[in-house]
C-alpha cells in the first residue's frame, strides 16, 4: 500500500492547476443566486418570528386581562 505522503508528493503539481476563468464566473453566478435566496428566507423567517412573538404576547395579555376581570366580577 503506497504511503499517503508519497501520493501527495507525486501529485503535488496538480495542486497548482488553475481552472479556466469561465469556470470561476459560473461558480460565482451560482453562489450569488444561493446567497440571494438565503437572504429572502432569513428575512421572511425573522419577520415571522417577530409576528409570532407579538401574537403570543397579545394572547397572554388578553388571557391575563380576562382572568383579572373574571375574579373582580
């Protein structure tokens, strides 16, 4: 079984190969599309969490008010 160190030593020249410029451009375009989709999703989730928190807060306040009124009357 060949040694891993020898494998890297024999194939060291392949580590410095540069892909064509067109490949980099395609990769950048794909990454930018993914970034845009994530941003929209994160913003939507943030708004949803805030809305849910406000709804729960209003529900809790309504329940407290209801039970306080019920005990008085």
